[in-house]
């Protein structure tokens, strides 16, 4: 008599007992400038996250569902507030997961990922919306090309560096033109070298322009021009006692 096979187990009940993965809620911290620390906020369940955004606040959003930490700066945040908040934010991140990625965003320069986390926009299916070349970059790379805050632009410029003998004068991102400057400021007994982008207040007349006495340099990423910068050569002349006197040519647009 052939061996009898054991009856197949019915896994239906077991599958029904498997708990569904719960969506983890966003945790929010607010930076307290008086004590120089982040404090966790108790959020009313009926309150929308977007209602927390305020011109005077630095907020930190922890998104455990996507392993992200968003550092949001309001309009009126000082450089000091941004500096301290950026310095201590990794300690908050480590409480939730050392692998979480920290991304800084400015008010009105928020990325799509941030708006999606806030519930202001729907998720984008990049595979369905892709109509151009089949980029091998991640969704974050594509997002970077769409939205660049000034902090991100400065980070890109720092990574690109400046060729020896030149200085950066103008940065063009999409249709926006920024002036560029570097200055030193004292903070807590240390000298911090800050870099700043600022919109050009002068109205530029319509027409064609030559970058006279400037060297244009373009940064490409995924077959797209991310930004263009105008560099100016720094002329060095011999001083009276062997010191170098650096002469900077005046800014000239047209």
C-alpha cells in the first residue's frame, strides 16, 4: 500500500492572524533658541502638520515610515539658529535611527518629498511620469533637479570648488540670478566662514548680454544643466615689500 501523504495544512487562518504593518506617525521637534535645543511637540491628532509651519520656527520632522528627517527653516530664522539646529539635529536623528537621512529645506523652497510627507502633495510615480531619457538616478536625484534651495546650491558650489586664481561672482539657477559672497563672522569665540547667495536687486533690461571678463562654468547632472556660475579672475600685483596686493575687478553685467 503506497505511503499516504499528510494532508495539506490550511494556512488561511494563520494568514488572517498576521498583523498589518502599522503606519508610523511623524514626530515633530521645535528648536528652542533660548536653550539651544530641540523640544518634542505634542501634536493634536486633528492638527495638520502644515499648520505648524511658522516664519520664526526651526522644525525637525522625523518620518520613520521613510527613514527620513526633515530640518525645516522658517523665513525669519537667523544664521545662528540654522547653524546650531544643523549641528545638533544628528543627535535627534540617532534617537530614532542612525540610518535616517537628514534633509534641510527652506520655507517656500520645500522639495516634493517634504510636501508629500506633510500631506500637501501626492507621491509621484517616476516610472509612469518619465518621458525623457531613462535616467538611472534615484527619485531624489530627479527631485534635486526640480527644486534647489539656497542651502543646497551652496553645498553644490562647495563641492565643485573654485579654480585657483578665480573668484565666484554670479550664480544662475534655472531662471534665477544670484550674487555670491563670502564673509567671516565670530560665533562663540570661533571664526565661521559663511557663504551667501542673494537675489540681484537691480532690474536687468531685456536683451542679449556678453559675459565680458567672466568665465562661465556649467554644472551638469543627468544630462541637465543644474546651474551656471560666472567666475572672475583675481589679478595679483607685487606690493612694495613683497606683499601681494589683490585687485578685484568691479562687477560688470552688460
